[in-house]
């Protein structure tokens, strides 16, 4: 009897998956009239190329050949809509965000790995979590945390200086940026030290985090099957069904999830005990009780019943915030250093601003964030080197999508708005909105910090780009915008101030390639090669 029920379940699931993936072959869609590039693969459509570490050719084709919107193929002939038009992005991410939700595969896979955190919830539950988290990421709270950032930054300087066995040594700055970012998030985010700067033996959590991006990359296609499978969970709840899944990447992701959940649970219980013992006990912990999680737990203890977060939600936020913060910020910092090494005049001008202002000695939040050239360098790097190339959304119902200006359809008709059918996958092109030549000018692909020291082009200011930060889509916009973008900015500026005041950075002879895929990252020698950013570093002397 059990075998018959199991067979029936398998047949049902298989039928549902096959029909969901192939029905586009038999049903015409309004998206068929939207121009787009041909697909090289029926099996994967454009999806595999979009997710590839070498997706530069497709990204460049989309931004240079299609005016803000393009029709793409999904797996097995399905349809996707690629969007970098600012008006359309405003509707997708802000005005109609309740319709254009995160992809179901994204929500399900994040719940499996992190539990019910910010990246795996929607609707009222997501709003409640953000409401609780918003105060701990406010500029006011960042003002209290800046000494913690400087403490980690000075340790980084000390460690790098010890690596310089000669006047000039080659150092992998991607590795040190990642270590520093993890330690910043540990101290300021969790009130916990991973000891990532002073020990070459990786902490189990740090090792799992290092494997996470690779495991996610290996499971991009399998994860898209999750919405069609029975509801199973891993993060601290259940794992038997997933452990039987015949895919090494899935099993590796499961192992990462187990480490994340176990460590986050242990940290949570430790912080909870300290808070229950009073402020004196909390002050003795790393971060002095001012870290994000201590403040969050204290706020949650005092919240009313309807606003209070469940214990598993609080635990889920820990790994969610670390994953979201460490890779993105560390690789953005690496990108800035790479550009500064290639532009020594910019590096020296920025160094002079930092030293003259005393940023290397320790500035308060407002003074540091107000340094104009430092802000220009950070903004320009985040514009042309957005850590996330794109994000995915799914239309939960049929909806009309406005666009900035009319376009010509495949049949020659004028298209002023697009009917988006229910369940359509939307690809929001963050990077390409940032480097749209119609908005930013013919030099949109070029790295020019000086563009931020003059008024921006009228096309940019009038486009009403829906990004939460500086007319850029780097940190998204709307209700799912990056909640920690001020934290990320502060971390980059503190670390840059200390590094540039103490060292001179020059390119290595080893070729460095920047990969796209999930989070943008550098590799040595070839696309998809060994991650790393080798740089020549020497101590800075004031007479230079």
C-alpha cells in the first residue's frame, strides 16, 4: 500500500513539474511580441547564461541592444522578462511589489538554509521582521558602533603589516577583505568573534560561509525545482528527504545549513542568557552589548505580542545578515582597491583627503560619511561594479507593466506597456540600470569617481530610479531593499581609511578576472578560477 501511495506521489509531482515547465510551448504569450536575443539552449534558455560567472557577453548585449526591456527564454521554452527600464523597475520593486514577489525557488531555498529570516519571508511576516530590524540599522545606531569598526580595521592593518616581509610584498586582498568583513559582522552584528583575522585555522562557521556561494552556484538549477516538491525544511527542523536528493551541491548546501543553524542557535542562547542577567553581563561580551543582535533581542523582549518575533525567526536573522553582508561588502571593498591600484592618482588624492581629515585616526560617523571624494569613489565603484548583477521576481497575477518610453514590438506595432502574465519570471537588471548610457552618458561603462563631484545628468535625476541609494539600483529599492546598506557603507569607508593611510596598493603581474554569477568576485588567471586578488603592497610614507 505504501509503495502504491509513493508511486502516485512521484507521478503527481513529476506531472506537475513537466506541465509547469513545458506549458509555454503550447500557449502564446503577450511577451512573444517583446524583442529579445535568441537563446542558445532549449533546455536552459537564457537562464544558464544569466547565472554564469562569464555572463558579460549577455549582459552587455542586453544593455546595448535593447531599450530597457527584453524578452528572454526560460528553461524548456518558458518565458522571462528582463527589465532595466527605471519606470518599469519602480513598478516591480516599489509600486506593485506585492505582485512582483521574490521567486518561490528563492524563498524556499533560503528557508531551507537560513530558516524564516528576511530572505525567506513575504507579506506581513516580512514587514514585521523589517520593522523590528530597521532601528538597529539606522544611522543613529551606526554612530554608536563606529568604534567597533575601527577596532577591527586596526587589527587588519596590524596583520597585513606583519605580512610585509620585504619593502613590497604580494598579498591576496580578497582573502583579507573577506576575513575583515566577517570579523566586522561578528563584532558589530552578533557580538561574537570568529577570530578570522588572527588565526589561519578557519572557524567552522567561516568555512561554511566560504562554501556557501559555491554551493549556491552548483544548485542554481536544482533549487528551481523546489516549488514543485513537498514542503520540507532543513534549518534546525528536518533533513531526511533532502539528504536523499541525488546531487552533491544540494548535499553540500545542506551541510552548510546545519553549520549555520547550529552556530546561530548557540550564539543566540549565549546572548539571551547575558541579556537576562542584565546590562552588566551584556557589556562584557564582544561588542559591549551594542551589537545588532543584542539590540534586536532586547527590543524583541519588550515588544508587544503581535510585534514580537518567534525564537526561530531571531536565530534565522543571524546567518541571513552575515551571508548578505560579508560576501557583498568584502568583494565591493576588493573592487575599490583594485580600481585604486590601477589609478594611482585617484588613490593618492583619496589618501590625502583621508589623512587631512584624520579619518585614519578615527572620525565620528557623520564626518566620515561626509568626506566627498571617499563617497565619490565608493559610489562609482558600486555603480559600475554592483555586487549583484540582477535579482529575480515572479508575477503573482496578470498585471500591466508601464515603461519609460514606447518601443517597437516584434510585429512592428508600438508597445507602450506590457501585459505580464501570472507566474512570469522577471529579471531586474541592477547592473545594467546603473550603466545605462541613455541615463549616464556614453562613458557609463567607465569608472570615473569625478562624475559624483558635479551635478548628475538631468536624465538620471528625472528618471526617478527607484534605488534606495544615490540613484543606483545596487542596494535595490522598495520593501525588499537592502536593510544594511548603511552598515556596508560604513564598513567600507572605515577599512579604506585605515588601509590607504598605511599602505600603497599596486596591481600584481598576475591577471585578475572579475566574475559575475551570484555575487561578483575576483579570480586569478581565468574566469571561474581560484578566487583571489593578489596585489603588491608596501608601507605608505608621508613624503610620497
